[in-house]
C-alpha cells in the first residue's frame, strides 16, 4: 500500500510540475509575442472525434491553436497564481529554473 501511495505522489508531483512549466512557457511566449518558435501546450485543443467538446471557434491553425483561456496573459497568470498557492510542493523559482531542461526534454 505504501508503494502505491508513493507512486501516486510521484505522479502528482510530475503532473503539477509539468503543468506549471507549460503555463510558464506559454506565458513567456504570450508576453514576448514570439510566433516563430511557438511551443504548443501538451493539452489537446483541436476539435476532433476524441475531443468533440471543444468549440469550433477554438479550432485554429498555428500559434493560436490553443484554448481561448490560454490566449490571455492575465488568465495564465491567474492560473499560475492559483496553482502555486494551492499545490504547496510547487516552487515558482524551481519551475522557472528548470524550464530549459523541460523544453529540452520535450
């Protein structure tokens, strides 16, 4: 039972660390208006047979191919603030420091 809980904790840590990293990358790109080397978030956003709940308006090609809520720096900042305040093991400084390695790993 302890091994199962340890594995769940590791998975949760990885999930939230990756989520914060993706949000930070997207925020940086939105704020700097980099369109050439856009790194798309790992969350699916195109409408498809697998994702019929995504509105047709969000089916866009190119760097804008992301959900509406991820097109606004203010909304991303709000999501990051909530994430850092509610997931206590996340450290913004460590996330920012690890972004180059995260991008390289992708």
